[in-house]
């Protein structure tokens, strides 16, 4: 009995005397943007089936900037971003690996009665010139605008590619959502709400994904998309990181991306 107790004590001590780096690598977190979160979690499940020895986590959004800060500081090994790296961030030694393009969707609460908008009408809605959906043939319901902060990746893509958005001044009556999930939740919960964010087929379940100038986000002629990329510090690749990066480039991962409306980027 005494021998067993000593053995258990030694095993307990050995577990906590492992090098910190070995313990840290027992779980691989991929932190950052909320864009493509559901898609990336589905990819993570596929990865787990092939690599059950690696505990992978795709936690909730901390934004592209949060992912960059975590990887730059060494707090995390892998990050996910929905915007290109700035020169100052590249100087941290970060490597940028695009894996998928995700259309930037406009979506609304079904109560609006709106399924399609012209790009001109979309500008009028977000500038506050149109305040009731009945003005566009929809329900007699007040427009409730949901926007994102100026640094948001989807907003930046819309400003760069959606007609009329480059110098669009959004109505002060709009609500600012701090995360993609917040924007989606608000659009789902509030009658008359309209919001924008990365496209996912899950949005189609209980929201109206708006066609712009007749084009759905998955159509080739849809104007706006954001690029989802993985980031890591140069010279830090370990076996776990390599395994996930290689899986993200596999045919299986590409199929999962397509299932969520993403367009795989081959490197």
C-alpha cells in the first residue's frame, strides 16, 4: 500500500515537472477573427477525426487584432485573421497563410419582407435615407441598422468593393456590434434589423440573406468577399501546427469550406 502511494506521488510530481512548453503544446488553440467561425470549427472536427492525438480548440472571436496580438506575444501559436497583415505586423515575424475566401453577406430579420436590394438602395438604407422597409416594398416596419466598428474586416471589404460604400457615412441611428456573432444575434432577435458579416450557409436557416443587384453571396458576380488566413510566427512551426495547416489545404477541408459557402484558396 505504501509502495503504491509513493508511486502515485512520483507520477503526480512528474506530471507537473514537465517543461512548460510540453504542457502548452498538449492543446492547439487557433484564436482570432469571428469571420468563418462555424466553417473553421467544422474543419476542426474533420481534423480531430484524422488526428485524435491533438486537442484542437477554435475559441470564440477575439477579432483579427486579438489573434495577431496573441501570436505576436507568444501567448498562442496559431491565429486566424480576416484581413491582410500590416507592415508593422509583418515586422513581428508573422507568416500569413490564406486558406479561404468568404463572401461578405448582407442579412436581415425575415420580418423585413426584403430578399433583394440594389446597391443604391443598400446605401440609402445604411445612410439612413430609408427608414422604413415599406419604402422598398417590404413590411411597414422601422429599419434597425446594425453596423460594425471601423476596423472590422467585413466592413473594410465592403468599403473596398461594394458600390457606393467607399465614402458611405452610416446613420447615427445604427447599433454597433462588436463581434460577428453579435451582429448575427441582433439580426435574428430584432424585427426590422439588417446587418452584415461573413457569409455562412447557417445564416439561411433563420435570416434573409439579401441578394445585391440580383446576385447571391455564393454567385460568381457577387462583389464582396473577405479572405480568411492562418498566422504564426516564423520559425515556430511544430508538428501540431504543421498537421493542422496541412489539413487546411486538403481536399476534405476544401469540401467542408464549400459546404459553408467558402471558396478554398490553394497555396
